[in-house]
């Protein structure tokens, strides 16, 4: 569940698995023979079971897309960072601090989250992260090239073990070439880099939340050693 303007999640209760990055059709097919109900939101699809046995069987079948048994994504990622002694920093454009706010919703986040920058304007992308003016002029602020330079600038300046950079068009607006919801998400973990392009369709604040949820999920999988 996601509340109002703050978009802060209220964790579900009971025998629940939280999934992200799948669809109802794929989940229905994977869980044939298991009794469950579901609830879909911008945070993903939450699955509810009547007993722990069904939950555990479903968890085994859906391992790749399950991220918790109730905790929000930021708590799951925070636990991984804390357990491994890793640090995190962020560079946000269209999400305008929402990612950082979600990270610090978790008690004890100061142990791994060093901080971040909000670079809503092109000028600050250049001044604070070292993004090339030529890159922005040639490819635009919402581009894979700009996202990568934001990510590299973040790593160079903050020197954290992990970093996330997000730039996109939350909406309303956009063009045929770069539609509303177009978002580039960059994540590094050590020497690994991932840049993903997404086109979200959940409205301005829904797109912003999806950007942060997707970014945290990419980092989660990188830390666990899986493909993004």
C-alpha cells in the first residue's frame, strides 16, 4: 500500500509474500494448485496465504520475484547493506528526493546511507555530478548517457560502495521521442554497473515511486549476486 503525497508504504500483515517485476498471469501460472489472494499496487503484487506451508511453497516457486514476507523494499535493501557493511549514496532528478526519503524511513539507515544530491536542473547535474554539458546537449537530460555520467559522478564524489542515479520524465508531458514516464535508472555495486530504461504509466507520483522501487530492486539483486 502507498499513502498520499508521501508515498510511504504500509506493510501488509499475515502470511504474505511481496513480489515485484512480475505479472498476475505469470504468478497465477506459477502458483497453480496453491490457494491465495492478491493485491496489486505500484509497490508490486502482494500475495496472501492461509497458512505458512502454502507461503513457503509459493516462495520456492517465485523465488526470483519475491523480495520479502512483508517488509517494504527499502527495509529489505537496508538490511542487506547493514549486514554486509556497505554504504549507499543517491543522485536524483525526477524523483526529487523520494528515493532518499524512502531509504531513511528505515530506522538505523544512518549506518549505511551517506546522503545524496537532488539535481533537478541540468545546471546542477553539471556542477554537482560533473555531467558533461555536451552529453546533455547531444542526448538530453533524460538519456542513458546522462544517467551513466550521473552515476559515475556520484561514485567519484561520494565514494560509496553502492550508488543509484535516476533521471526521467515523471509527467505530465513528454514527446513522441521521449514519452511521459520514460526513466533511466543507474545502479552501481562495486565495479558492476546497470543502466535500465523504463516507461512507467502510473501518473506523476506513481511513476516517481516506481522509479525508486525499481532502483532499489536492481540494487537488491546486485547485492545478492543475481542478474538485474
